[in-house]
């Protein structure tokens, strides 16, 4: 995957991957054959949010933390056959710095300010 410009908050694009995961239920519980055929014979729907490190015919690699100029943590690999949809959320930008100091969000804005409703 192509890296974004340095003005971005992260090096890679943010995506949400909707996919079907394998699952196992409690092995100590006994099920009837019909319960297993009807209720358990399906993948589990999962949504994973992350930064798209690589996408190819094998699948996608995501991560969720940048720990240095070329290091990451929180890697997940999702095989292509399990992916239902990839929603591209774009490159996250750092918000512009406010000229004012940080506002205490625990107290209401002063009377007459733009934040008043």
C-alpha cells in the first residue's frame, strides 16, 4: 500500500474491514444435530478498524499503533476469502492547532460564546 504524505497523522490509510471469522462455541455444551446445522453453521460477523499495511490476493494486513518511523504494533491478518467488504476511510489528518489554549470541557462555554445553544 502506498504511504500517504507526511501531513497525515498515520503513514497508511484507515479502513474498516467487514469479514466472517471462524468460531467455536463452548466444547462442554452438548448440541442437537439440528442446533448445530441451523444455529452454529455460519461464520461470525466481525468489523476490524485499522491502518491498511498491505492488501493483495492473500488478504489484508492491518495494524493499530505506530511506535516509530518504521515500526508498528497490533498487527492483524485477514485472509481474502473471509473478507466481505473493505470500507476505505482515507488518511487521517492532524487537526489544526487552536490559537486559544485548551478549553476545560467539564464546564460550559462562557456566555455569548459560539459554543452556546
